[in-house]
C-alpha cells in the first residue's frame, strides 16, 4: 500500500547532471566517462592481474571487475559509486541514477544485526557536502575539552551513544537484564562512576575465569539521591550462584550488594533483544543535564562484530522516499509497522517514526513480528 510521507512538497528543481560540479572527485555512478577512465587507468596493471588469476588469487580490486560493480537488491539494480576513481565503500546508487545539480537526495541507511533483523533510516542528505568531507580525509587532531558545553552537541553525543548501545544489545540478541546494586547508607558511601567502572571490570574478569568469555552491554543509572545502579544486558541463563558471590567480592563482602536477574518476557513473535535494548538504552540519556564527562563512554560493551552500515541512494523525491525504501527492503505492506484505531486514524507504532521536520523516517524490522522479503544485505 502506498503511503505519502508528510505534506506534498515541491520536487527538486534543476536539470540532472551525471557529475556533481564543485566538489572535485565525488562522481555519479552513471558517469560513463569517469567509469571508463577508471578502468583505463587500471589497465596498466593488466599483466600483474593476469598472473594473479593464474595463481588462483583473484584478488583484483573491485573497480577492475565489472560484474562486481552492480548489485541486485530485490527488484532494484544498484552500482557502487566512485570518488576520485576509487570505490566508495558501502555506498550503492541506482544504475540509472544521476546526481541532482543541487539540493538534497534521499538516502536509505541500513544497520543489520547478526541475530537477525535490522534498523533502517531514510534522510534527505546533501551529497556534495558529504563528498567534500570524504575528500578531506586525514587526521583532525586530538580532541580538546571545550570551555563551554553546548546543549545541542551534548544531545547529539548522547543520541549517538544511545543508538550504538541499542545496536549492540540487538546484535548480541540479549535475553536477560541484570541489575547490580550496593548497600549504601549515607552519601559518603556512594561510588563515583570511575569506582563503578573499576568494580565492573574486576567482576567481568572474575566471570571470564569462571564461565568464559560472554557478550554484554552495561550502563550506569544515576538515581535522584546521587547513587548508581549498573544495568547489564545479558545473553542466556544467568547463574546467580556464580555471579552474586563474585559481586560480593567486588563490593566488600556478603550482603554488601546484590544482583537481580530478570528474564524479559514478551508476547509471542516479539523480540526479547529489542525489548532489552529499548529498556537499557534509555539510561544513556537519563540525567544528561547533570552528567557530562568529557571523552568518557556512557556504557561498556564486549567486543562484537557488528555488520557494516550500508547506504542506498534512492531514485525518488521527498514524497516518494517511504514507498521507495519499502520496495527496496521488500516490505510490500508498510501498514504492519502502524496501528489503526477504530475511527480509522493511522497511528505509528514504536517500530516506525517519522521525523517532525518531514526530512525522513526510522524503521525497525523484527523477524517473527514483521513480514517481508529476506533482508537484501
């Protein structure tokens, strides 16, 4: 079913150009001249590549092998973009796409998870500005502590941390939520975030010796009176006969602290990991106005292999980006991400969010709860 995103807006004016002027190396995949030039430059290495193929290596760069420059996603054909003759990693463009002479373009960003499912975001982006940033490269220097903390920058930093934490929890497919507490009778007993970090590191090392390596995502929650609890996303059964005594060692003895383990129960077809991720990620932005530690992470997580983000440039205008993105993702029924009230009014669920400024939307696909084609990535 076709759904329009927001109010009708004017389509992007101006003629379409195969090359984005004014930014140097950012080149449309539809530019045959630059594409041929790239292949021609690579021909100098023809003999070396032939020898490698004879040896069975077949490790030539992707821009030398034409069949690797296109990718079929559902019913759509995409081609990798070029920048200065080099491939733009994880950026895909429609084969018949031409860059607008000016203005913004809808881009679908997909973050998939090893445990299944994905999150997708569509935004109107200025590709010229992104091209200039890619061209800059190099080291931007060491981060210096600002003299003044800007509220906007703080909110953006927290949003990034919240998103990364949510992705890690969903990627590890967490099933349980652990809460670590200490017995604190007066304010002088309260641990600082640094002391909590040291205690968690000690507990983690003890658990690795006892049960082996385990995936986790841990975040502190600050309460009104100033003390903290530590919440941990956990995968699989929690043996409190092991974890609780180990935590007692870290806090100073039996009864000096406690470990509570909660198995997240959800309705059939709903993802436990998604529920844990929603619950634990809210603590990243809690007390944001009073908790600001420069260059300090708001959470701790085990090493995970999170699939790379992929970006698909959509060949449509602002009005058509919801339907085009749904088609690319194989979601023929976009209504499954919405709730319909009895009066017929459409209400968006927690798995679909339209940005208030009409610049795009966010979509959360949960296997078992939502139907659609297999993820195209």
